[in-house]
């Protein structure tokens, strides 16, 4: 008797398809609201990707307009499978492997920085042999970092205010990961750093240490803004102003960052970046209730309408009302994660759920802000909605971990009363217990 037959017999199920579906539903645990939000967002993403890539697929693949639709469906199938099987695992295993994952992520980031595939003068991807798949190592590094920081925070609560024993072992990994990500992807580095700092703040790290670190971290951003303002003023006060701006934009990644800040602060009308203009046109055409699914007009003009600027296409087709619904879904997702955090009986689970949920929601809000012109162009995608890739799969993995923590809470609910505090357990000898998370 195989495992399936044994479980079916215990649940008094026959071998029919209906029984298998019932068994799948019986083994699906975790927060049902989060499950529902994930399903809604991936279905909407599939529709939006199909709408925004129809013309591109027709041109690139000899009339096969559904090419990217089937590609997105394949990523959704794999992603949902990742969520399902991850949520069945005991999340505490990630505490045991967190250090090893983090140690693997550092050489991966170094390799990507030196030898990775380049786009717009940035090395972001590496190609996996045999399967010929490219992925952004920053996605893996970010996930590994949060696992490690959650583990360290859960272990070091007794010495959390000590600079050498509590603060340095936490801030050094965050700083190292962000420094290795920044040259190729500044927006992801800033997002990772901001989430890390928020995690340390909620983990009761000394406010004095956090403020000093925040001041040091803000220096590069301040310098970039000052350089952007200075070069813009120079261009305005000289006859060859356009040449000054052009020379800045060609100065490698630093020039790209400066030009994006200048575009956000100064570009108006014809001087505004083409993609931002087209995104604003899409938002304006959408109005309150949109043009209807599949009726986007700007998809033929807006670059990256299937990834970075897919939210503009969604507003064009579903209106401001549709965009508001999506934003509220991310907020509900965060709210449900906060409930998981408060109920988590283990510090590691609470910190990990906090990090993964916050980085996902902050990324979504930044993407939306870019699409409506409230934030400089960053290049971050809209989680679960933008066209699939390894970023989509890592997002699914993160959600699977959150649901695994929720499932663990459900298992002990009614038999053990979960605490709402996030401090490590201490045995009789005063030694911290780490094995359970």
C-alpha cells in the first residue's frame, strides 16, 4: 500500500478524482485569506501579462499571440507548487540552514558582479548550466539574508543592546549583502537595507545604534541627490546643457542613478522619460473604471509593460478602482501576516514572517508609486503580477514559508497557547534554545 492509498484509507476516500481533490484540500493549511489573495493576484497577473504582451508575441513569434500567456501559466503552475510544498514543510528547518544559505549567497553575488549577464551596464543575472535558466542572485541573497537575520535576532535577545555581541553580528551581514547588490541593482539594495533596518528596529536593537547606521546608510543617497542637483544647475547655466546631462547619463551606473533622480525632480513635458510619459497616458486613459480587460492601447508603446510598468496597464484596463483594489489586497496580505507574527510562538517564525511580508509589500508599493509618477524609476516588479521569472518563483517560496508558519500555528492552536512576544526561549541553565526556532 503506497502513501496515497494509506492516507485515503484513513480519510475514508476512494480513488476518484473528487477524492483526490478533497485530499488536496484537506492537506492545504495556513491562512486561507492569504491563499485567496495569492490566487486572485496570479490570475489577474496572467490576464494582464497576456494583454500587455499580445502585440510583442505576435511580432516576435510569427503571430503566436499566446506565447507569453503559456509561459506565464507555466511559471504560475511551478510557483503554486512551490507555495504548496513549502507550506507543508516545518518552517523551523530554515533556521538550521540559514547560515549555510547566507554563506552561499555571498560568493554568488560576487560572481554575478564580476561575471554575470549584463543589461544597461549592470550585472544582475547568472545562467544555470544544463537547464539554461537565468536568475537574479539578489533574490536568493535577500531571502537567505532575512532567514539568517531572523535566526540571529531570535538567538541574541539577551545581548541585543550590546554593540559587539548583539548589533555587529546583525548589521554586518545586512551591509555586506546590500553593498554587493547595489552596483547592479541599487533599488533592490535599498529595499533590502530598509527591510533589514525595520527588522532590527522591531527586534529591539538599540535605537542609538540604528540611528548611527541610518545616518551612514543615507550618505550615499544624499551624495547622489546633491550630484544630481549640482549637474542639473550646471546644465541650466551653460550653453551646452544637453551635453552636460548626456555626459552624466553615460557615466556608468552612477550616471544612471543620477539621471533617474534628475528625471524625477526636473523632467517635464518633452524632457520627461519616454516610459514615464506613456505610463501616465495609460493611467489617464483608464479613468475610474478602465477600458476593460484586453483593451489597453498603451501596451503597444509602453516599454516593459509586462513587468516594471504592468500596474499602468492594469489601471488603463481596470481603472483607478481596479488599481485601488490591488493595493488593498497587498494591505490585507500584510495585515494577515501581522496576525501570524503576533500569534507565532517562536521568535524565529515571527521575525522571518515579518521580513518576508514587509519586503513584498514595500516592493509592491514602490512599483505602484513608480507607475503613477510618485517615485523615481527603480526597476522593481509587482509581486505575483508581473511576468514570471525566477523573481516570481522566489516570491512564491517566500509566501510558502509564511504559510508554513501559519500552518504551524494552526497545528498547535487549541493544544498550546501561543505567546505574542518575540523573545528566545531559555532553559533552566540560562542557555538559549535555538533548535525550535
